[in-house]
C-alpha cells in the first residue's frame, strides 16, 4: 500500500521532542566522523612516538596517554551507537516515544557509561592543556609558571567535582540530562571546564605572542613560520575546542535541542586538538622550556681580524654564523651556519 497524500505518519510527539531526536541522531553521526579523524591522528602520533621511544620517558608516557584516550573514546562511540539501537529499534513503541524511553532509563549501565566516558575524556584533555601551559611558561621560572597555573588548577579541581556530581545526578533514577538538577550541575560543570580552557588559552597565546613580538626579527623565516604562526597559537592553546564548547554551553544552558549537535562537535574537537598538540610534540615542533630558553637564538660579537695578503693589502674576514637550537623532548636540534668573506670588517653572529 502506497502512502496516502495528506496523511501524517510521523510520531505523536511535540516539535521540541522531535527536534531533540533529530539532533541526537545528527550528534551521533558527528561523533562517528570525529572518531574516524581521531583514529587516523592516533595512528600518526603513535608512529612518531614509537620511533623515538628510547629518547625520553615522556615519549612512553604520551604513548600510554594517547592509548588510554583512544580506548575511552572507543567506549564512548560504542555506547553512542548502542544507545541509538536501544531507543529507536528495541523500544520504539515505548509510551511517549523513543526519547521518553531514553530520559526514563538514565540509570541503565549504557547511559551511565555515556556520561562517565564523556566526563573522563574532557578531564584528561583539560589536563593536557594545563601541562602545555606549564611547559610554555616554565622558561620564566618555576615560581612564575606556578602562579600562572594556580587558578586553572583550582578551577580544574572544581570542574572534576562538578563533573562527578553531574554524572551521578544525570544517571540517577527518575532524573536525566535535561532534568532541573542535572541541568544545573551540567551547566556549572561545563562553565567551569570552559573557563579553564579560556584562561589557559589566553595564557598560552599571550606567552607565545610575547615571544613572537620579541624574537620574530631574529628568527630565520622558515623557523618563524613553524614556531610563531597563527596555526601554532591555535594548536598549542587548543582554541579549536574552546569555540565549540562555547556553542554547546550556551545552547545547553538555554535547553535548545541543537545542543546535541554542539556536544558531538565539542567532544570530537577536544580530542582532535589534543592529538594535534601531541603530534607537534612527537614531531619536535611543539614549544618546550628549552625552546623558550633558546629564543635568545643569536649572540652578537664583533671582531676584526686584520691580515695582509701577499700584495700587502689589508684583508678582513667576515664570518656569519646563526645557531638555532630547539628542543622538544630532546627531539630536535637545528643548526645553520653560513660563511661570507668580504674586504671590510669582521662580524660573527
């Protein structure tokens, strides 16, 4: 039998609920796309790190960190896919519709895993950005670096507490992600987590811009582009995640259905930003304490070596040497030298 014109075959649900279901499925799709991107980046990062596994204990630590991140993200994506199957296939005739079933069964293990993995992923990625901020400011001294990260550390601990409460409340029988109390905890958690990222982003970009302004003139063009580009500022500060997290927080606090889209984007963007940071560390192009220390890349000394050739004319040698030593977990050492001889004065750089 073909569909009858003008006959409504849709669910008996209000428009708000139908929008929630539409965006929920779209968010699930975005999580899958993000997982594919993360899998490729994980493979690339692990290959770099594995080749240099003998050079530093930090390399093995990053290998373990990325593997843990991928395992948790894999569980998160499996839970997402299974949730869609459970609510839209196995319980499609539940009174009130699939979305009502989803909200009424937040206490099930599959939903608890959803909140727990999302929370742990966010916390682990926040820790990495905090570490990058510490490393970048460490060149100014341990005291200055500690003062810079003091407030972010306090906020990160607060976000851990609020995230734990949000996970417990959202998975409590009779409550859900959109119930009043979990919504309040969730909004507070994401606001604090976002605040941490914004503060760390500001500190990282501010520090890098300071070095950009001071030392750009002393760097060769290729190294300036590599270490001081706008792309570097975005990657090192994980600004990619911050943009999507703001969109999610605003839509979630306003209880707009589109928050499911931004949740999928924010989660994927945070993992991608993490992999980009680790990739730069593995590739030897990430900023480190040694990188900052070596930004006094050139030392200037002037000497005049006067000599006379066989014809009795004064001959002066000019030698130009530029040294760049950039260390990223002891991975990179760059040195460039050039020699020029003229008949004027002698300058060694």
